C-alpha cells in the first residue's frame, strides 16, 4: 500500500491534481484493527512521513478494485452512471503514467488473491486505448516479482516500460517495521521515490537519468527497461513529461482571434504542501484584462504541461503579440490511476 501511496504523493507534489488522478487501493491498512497507528500509513520505519493524510482521495477501494474495473478505466468502457471522478478522461494528446504493484509472477499480477491480470490483458487494453485515441505516450512501471514479464507482450506504439525484476527474479521489500510487524515499502519503489525527492516541477532531469540511478545491489534485483516501442530518445524525455506540471494561461484579445500563451508558476498554499495547480477542470472566462492588453477575455486553465519551449529557451511573460508568437506551448493534462497493492496509472496530455 505504501508503494502506491508513495507514487501518489510524488505526482501530487509535482503538480498533478486529484481531479486528474485515479487512486485504487485494494486494502485499507490504515484502518485495519491490527494497525498500531490508526489512520496512518508510513513510508519508512522512522514514521516521519504519513502517506495517508487528510488530502488523500481514493477513487476505488476494497471490492471495487477488480481486473474488470481496471480494464474499464483504461479503455473508457464505463457505465453511464459512473461519475467523472472515476473515469480516465484522456485523448490522443495524453501522456499516460501507469504504476502497478503487488504480488505477481511470470506474466501476471494478482488482484486481492482472487483474480489475475495477465501481460496479454494489459497489452490488449493498451491497444484498445491506441485504437480509440486515448493516449499519446504511455510510461508503464511495475513493482512485483518478475515484473518485466508484465510488459513483455506490449505491441502498441509509444509505450515506455520499466519493471523491478527480471524473469525468474523476486522483488524484495526495503525494510521491516517491528512495531507493525510487516514490511513497509518495496526496495525498487523506495529508491525511485528517493530519487524523485530531488525532482521539482521545473526539473530538466531525463528518464535516462532516472533509469541510470537504479542500483541492483541496493534494489536486490535487476530492473528492466523496454523502449523499443517508444519514439523519443530517453535522454531527451523529461521525467516531468509524465510526473510534473505547471499552470498555463491563455489570453485572447477580443479584437483578434489569435491567442497569446504564457506560463506562470503554480499557485501554492503553505497549508497544502502537496496541492496542485494543474488540471483542466478550473476555468475563468470573461475577465477584464489589464489596459495595456485592452479588453480581453482571460481564460486561466490549470493544465498539465510537459514543457514549454521558446526559440531562445527562455520564458517570456508579456502581452505583446509579436513576442507571444515566439512561444511554442505544449499544454498537458495529467491523469492518473493508482492501484494500491495492484498498481498505479497516470498520464499526461500534451497539445502542440
């Protein structure tokens, strides 16, 4: 459970809002009668970080976490009665991050010891998503025994995958807590989260750097990366393309159809350290702009952005149209699905 909650905390810290995250937790360890610390789930034995805080939003829990529901979330084949908060509302501009963790083996992962999802199931689900234009890129991560076998059957384009252990290898826990009597977090996820603590929303660190940080001696298994289906070089693919985000503002002059785009730092509140400012659910319209811009309609839409490139690699915030046309904004909306003890899925949507 700490594995999924740790990833959930990381993507929220880097700017992905709960409205764009779907969290699935098969077990409720925080409220288990055997938990000596009710309402808490810790990331390490020091108990200095409670992952199960007031800001957590669980979309699927307990009996709702099934293979069928997981596949339906991915493919969008939902009953009309299912609320938007439980749907993955992506399109062909979406970069998707998928994280899965739990008990597994050769080409399968268990769901609550009742059923299994196979590598073929995942591959076919991603193909449906591709055919239905539900993603632009997918980053798939799994932490389980023989994890690399889960992505061995993928055949759809633009998918990058990493697993915690090779075929025939086990994936081990990082440490045990004698007070609770169980292992708290797995080694592979622990060291990834440790690395991600050094990443912020404006980081230029690449996926290749993340993969290079893996130490098999510390992890106690050999992680595997599959990039043959992925179109971009790993050293040119930013970690924040899948994990991070900043706010983007669009200014439209009522005398001209041309929109001017600029990026502004996310607005954060000290009382909500891990709250986010990205997501397409917030919109302001028909706002009077500054006199220097004239009467304008200001639409502030908190969207996910992988990165914003300018011809001189600088960020220019100005109302002058001739400067604004130099911008090459890449809007990104990030969505995520987290399956505790089962997996986590997340994605980012980019428009050019």
